C-alpha cells in the first residue's frame, strides 16, 4: 500500500522529532569537571553500560499491549471509558510506528484520534496526539490547530512545547536560534536535543556533540527507545558533517539496543554503504523493510 520511498520520507521527518518520555526530565545531575574533553569516551552509552529492557522483549510487550487494547475495545459497550482505551491504543500504535516503521499503524492511530476529537471536542490529550501525527505527515496547518486545541484544554505542557518546537523548526521559524550566550542551560532531554539541533544548524558540531552526549544522562528508565532514538540523532549529526565512520558508532549502538528500530537500521546500512561495506549494508536494508 505504501512505497518504501514514502516510508523513508516519513522516517526522515520523524528522525528529528522532539520526544517526551517518562523519566526523561529534570533532576538528573550532569557530569562535571573534564566531561566535555572525554565526550568521545562517554558516548554512546552501550547496552552493557546502561541497562534497559531488551529490545526484542520491549517490542513483544508493545505488540501484546496493542492486541490486548484492541480486544478490550471490541468487548466494551460504547461510552464510559471506551474513549480512554481508544486513546491509549492510538498512542501505542503511534509509538510502534516510530519504532518499526509500520505506516498502517500511523494511519490507524490518526484515524482513531480524529474520531475521538470529533466525539469529544474537549479531549486535550487526543488533540495533542492528533497534532503529533498530523505533523508527522507534514500537515502543519491542521497540526497547529490541533496544538492550539490541546493548549486550550491544558494538555501536557512539555508535550505541547515539544510539538510547537517541531512545527516551528520544520517551518523554518526565525525564533528558534537565539545566540548561544543568551540561551538558558538545558535541563530536560527535549531542551538538550533542541539546543543540539540549533548548534548543528549553526555549523557547530562540537557543541552539538557535547549536548547530545550530556543528554544521555537525562534518561533513567528501562525503556530502550529514548536512548536508541538519541543515539540516532547523534549519528545523524556526524553524518551531516561528513563523518560516516563516527556516525556508524552511534547507529550501531542504537541498533544493538533496539534491533527493530528501523531508523537506526536504515542509517546503519547507509553508513556501511558509504564506508564500502556493501554486503553488510544490503543485509541491513533488507532487515529494515517492513
């Protein structure tokens, strides 16, 4: 139904999407002292250095959660908590799409979120989720409208801020790149990644490398996806500056932590090909197909 090129385009869109994850916020002290001079040694954190749920088990659990939610929704009478179950299912489908790249998950989740907002116009979390998926399709005008509805309904502030940044970044807002000396010190994972993205846009790979390295220490739960996602961002930064060998280190780390993560697999294949490892690249590209 969907071509490989379409999936790759959506993957590129999602590759720099800010994320908000449980346990990835304030309160984690950053390393101090000579940390920046040792950033190459500290990044990426490998699975044996930072334990998270095994990637295969995580995806299997996610599949099981989605199947259970579908069964629960089918067996419920309309009303009561059915909308809550539908919203939870839509969130999990969207999350699985971001991992394995199954585009039908994204289409199904978006349709479900649209229906929830029609049935319950005041459902702010549903508007926020819908806005994220509209942005994934580059439907920015409706995404902005959904974001506004989410903000009016007092949806999660961090999630709203991340989506607003994503939209403004995609649209080339001039308000996103203040001078580094005027920026507050980053505190949340989203702030680290946003400032790293701005540094990359300003041509400052060193600053981006430091920020993305520090961002690893803002992750403190067992979910393997956020750290794998972060490693992909780090690898993309080096790839954009013409260093596929260094980029491959991060893509390998992401792939090792979450083998089903198609963006990590595709980017690893890309760097293998750039570095003359054609056979390895072919195997990886085949594995990334869903």
